[in-house]
């Protein structure tokens, strides 16, 4: 399940987390972001995936240096380890874990 989070939840669920967490920085008006949603839902069946709306959480997007969307960031033990920007395939996202 995809869960939309805000800056307060981000600190608790991502920055202070153990293990791997995907964060999808996106916006409702973004066509490629909408196309990514079914892929992210599928990935969330076996991985932790959170969504951050960059329009509602501008500061959080800036803190994470999000300059283009969709931007999917992989965090491991609260630290960014990889990211992918733009429309991509499921395997491209999962491969972030192996790079």
C-alpha cells in the first residue's frame, strides 16, 4: 500500500527508519507521476513505499534536492543511497537496491 506522508511523518518513517524505504516525490498534476502510481502500488506489496506531494511539502522536497518529478529515492537506515528521476519501469526502481 502506498502511504502519503508529510514532513513530520517523514522524520519518523524515513529519516529514523531501519532498513530500506522508497519515497516517491510527485504531484497530482504530473502525468508521468500518475503513470508511475500502479507500478509503485505493485512494488509496495513487498517493499515500504511512501509518497510525498511536492506541492504540499515544498520544504521537504527542497531538503531532499528534488528538482524534477517523478523522483523516487531509496533510503537505507534513514540515509539516501540512490534515486531515479522520470518515468521508469518497475525493475529500474527495484534495481536501485542493488546499485
